[in-house]
C-alpha cells in the first residue's frame, strides 16, 4: 500500500523484510521471491534510487534466467530496468552491453516466429 501511495520510505523496510523472508524460506534464487523482489525493484525505480534498484534487478535477473533461460523475452523488462539504473549511475558501458543483449533477445524471438 505504501508503494502505491508513493511513501517509499515506509514501503522499503517492509519489502526488504518480505524479500529476506522469501530468501530464508525458498533460498536466494527461489522463484517464489519474484513477486516481492519485483515490487522492491519497482519501488526503487520510482523512488529514484538506482544504486539499490540495480542491485536488486541483478538478483531478479538471476531468478528469471534460472526459471526461463537467459534468452527468454520474459526477462527483457528486468534487463531494461537494470540498464536504466546503470545509466543513472553513469555506468554506460555496462548499460550498453545489456541493451545489446535485449536487441539480441528480440531478434532471436522474431526469427523463431
């Protein structure tokens, strides 16, 4: 609720706790953590905290890649958000590599159709 109200300072500790609980219950890379981890990433994105956003998007990507594979188009939104966070942090070379990966995923998906 706090995230929807844009009260990110109140949302953050609750979401961090939820992610920690998921990690304890399901392991660091458990797919059950996707919902809370996605909410945390979105909160940091909207709050303008790219240093936190990038770190948790990286974690989110590990889980998504484990579940769907590294070239599945379902991971593109997480990759896009991670690239945006990296650009905000001035890490343009890393962002460019991710953006190239996104293009490759799109091209591969188009060739399969």
